[in-house]
């Protein structure tokens, strides 16, 4: 492998554009530049093709295949056939890499260690999938912690070992992995979490189809009958039928595959009792299972080799425990930071707003805005602090809505009690079937005639945040009001929008202007007729033009409706426009790809090109009052 190694990343998807949204962002965030990104789409009927068009315009997506397939492994084989990289890997819809340097680390490993494949670890929620055995093909009996999102294979090796694409199969990835090992391919192990699997159920989840597929593997490869296969599956999944498992270990040689079957069964039992939760098994039973398994391995491989396997298992068990402890330690420290912040803002959880203050800004109760925000698992622990800061505004909102996707939060039990306990007359948690990420702030709202205030989930707001917006609303009843906005800068000839990094940040402009981009972080007050319009909620357009920049898309919608922007003087307030950020602020932040990797410029360019087609040219944003406060300039 050379330092110019090309890595082909294949994503298989079907009718899941918003999960693909997350996966593509993860691929785009990788620091290794020589990536060939391939999407194999099963002829989706949602907005998948629009999102793919966006990424193609960015130059990230090299190939998109959109056609019917014969199942996920047929689609993955199509990905292999399309790939031209030196290394091929699969990151399917909803899956993400653990950090931005994963591919760089993988290439470096291949460069330093000549191997045919590299397998790392992955997570599903709080579970760690930890492979520990790469020289015996026991993974075909059970996954043994196998995570295909963390498997990287040379193109030569994988081309000669495609997936079993029969529709009845759900374990073809583990079979492929085992076959590589059986054929003598050098598979290296990296005991490090490289990927996070989607929490949604995949084809290998415990389902009747999955059970049938594993049963076929046990009967076809090992010669077990269906009753024996059922006992093996029950032990692996439920820690039941342990006596039957021991009996299968100790049975006489009754079939050509029985010795290999006993060997792999012994390895599976050791993995189950040491790397997974052995639910319902007593200490004596665990010792008995381990003793019988080690004895079987000794007979099959010889005791030196059996001791080597136990050593590999022990090492992996230790490294996994260290990783889990490190995660817990970070979570504990984060929790302590959140708790300190919570104590600062918790009060009694009720609003400090009063009719007197509402009268001071000259609005009636039915003119109060609703406040809307969204969040995701990495930030949800601190969202109650954000909500408390809104509940304690000097002017009470009409209502606060927090919208969450059920694919990330299957029920309210996944939400911290500190946040659930805030629900009441002023605050409601709303669920949508599928997360739409930052766009969940508003696209699910019912049609509104009154104002809607958009806020972020990582900011503790000053008590006067809403009051400042509503005071400005009295002077400018038709415009968009922002506590924080940036001034759009044009190139010297006035024909193009200048790079985002050159714009004037956090300007003050208290007269209506089209030359401002409001940012939701400060709190933005939109007329309901704008933010709940068909244009604002056009999923095809926003995914094609600004999938990661809701602020940019709402700017487009504001221009389409002829609404200018007015800022308050919040940015001149002592200490700035906010109290502080939450401790989870950096989790999942879009800044890394939007600003650092230039994605903002692409989304702005695509969006304003669309406006030009709609008859709103770039020069039109300067054809109005646009005086910026000199201190901000």
C-alpha cells in the first residue's frame, strides 16, 4: 500500500434519505482525502436522489447506482463491482465513523503492515462489538463481536470473496469474514472502536429471518440438524440450553464437519460467557462451560494453541473493559459539568415572564411566539438546561416544543428524567417517526399565523432573549428578527457571494436588510407564514441545496417571501448574546464540515443559484437599507 492509497466506502440504502444524511456527513468529515464514495440505492422513492445530487456537486460522491436489487448483499456485491479503490469497506445507512481520522488510521496500518484485511471494533448504543479472533474462521457460527462497518479489505481479496446474496441470508458478512480467514488471508486486528452502527435494526437483528439464516449456516457448514442449531442459537442469544451446548461439545465424531463444529462452538461459548452478558448463568455454570470449551479446544487444536486463544480472549476482554471504563468516566465528568450548570439555572422550572413585561413590549398574550428546537442523543443530557433558560425568560413564550426522532429516541424512557419532568403547560416533547436533524426545529410544526422563535440545543439563553426579539418586532411587524446575524459579503465586482469565512460576523443592523444571514444559535423570530410555508418545508429542495444548513435555507425562504432581516442589539450586550454554551456543545457540531471544510460555501452557492432561477439575483440583497453598526463592522 502506498500513501496515495484509495479507499472505496460503499453505502447501501433504500428509502432512508435522512439516515443517509448522517452517514454521508461522517464520510465527508474524514481527513483522508483519497476516498471514493459509492452509494448503492435500491430505487428509493423518497428524497435520496436529491441528497445524492448534493454530494455529487460537492465532489464527495463518486458513484450512485439507483436500481432494484435482490437484497442487501446483492446491493453490497454491486458496490464491490463498482469500487476502484485499493481498500473497500461498507458503511451503510445510519452508520458513522467513530472520529474523523478513522480512514487515515486504517491506511496507515495497511501501509505499515502488509495484510489482506483489517478488522476493528464498533458500537451499537452502549454495546461494544469487539472482535478478538482473526486466525480461526469461527465467526461463521456466530459473529464473535464482528462489526462489518469496521472491516476493511483489499480489493483483490474481496473481489474473490463476494457476499452470499441469497435473499434468505442475513449473516453473509460474517461468512465472508470467516471465508477470508479459512483461505489463509492475513487479517489483522485493531482493538479500537472505529465505527458506530445505526441503532435501528439491521438485517442481522434477532428476527425470524435472522434465525432461519443462522440455522441454514449451522446446518450447511457444520452438519448440525435443526434441533441442534436451535439449541446453539438459544444459548448464544439467551444463555439458555447450556446443557445441550455442553452435550454438543462432548459428542462423538458423527459427521465430516463435527470436529470443526465443536471447535467453533467452544470458541462461541467462551465469547458468550466472557465478552457478552451471561444473563441467567451461575458462576458454577460459567466455570463448567469454560472448562468443557477449553478441553474441546485442546483436543481439536492442541493445548498450546488453546492457551493462545484464551490469551487472545483475555487481552481483548481487558482492552474492552478499559474502553468501557473510559467511556463511563467521560460520561461521569460530563454529567458533573451538566449538573453544575443545571443547578445554576434550574430554579423552580417555571417562567419568570409576566403580563407587565408583555405589556412593556406591547404585545397581547395571543401574540406571544412559540419556541421550537430539536436535539439528538449526544446532546440530550444537557437540553433541560437550555429549556430552563427559555422557561425563565422575562417574557413567557406561548409554548416550547422539542421535536425528536423515534429512530434516535424510541420512547420517552430514552430521555433524561430532568428533561421529561419539565413537560407541562408551557413545554412539550414531540416525536416524529424519522429524525430530520436540524430541520426538525420547524418542518413538523402545524401551519402558524403567529411568530415562531427558533433556538439551538446547546445554548443557555439570557433571560431577555425573547424580550429583545419582541421589542424589535413591535417596530418591524413583517420582518425576520435575529439576536445574532452575519453580514453577507459580495466579491469586489458584486456578482458573487464571497467565501463565508470573509463575512462580517455578529453584526448589528437595526434597520431592515436583505444582506444579513440570521443564525438560530442566538434565537430568531420568524413570521409563522414564512417558517411553515411550503417552501420552508420542501424536503426535496432543502436536501438538494442545503441539507446541513437550515439557517441558509431559511434565509432563502425569507427572500422568497420578501422578508428582510433586522437584528437586535444583543451582540452589544455585556458578555455577548448568550449566557454560556452547554458542555455537550461540541458533540455532533456542524461547524467542522460547514465552516472548516467549506460546505457552507457550497450550500450558499447552490441556494442562491436557485434564487436566481426564481428571479432573485445576488445584487438584490444589496438593494435595500443595509447599514451595519460601526462597532460590529
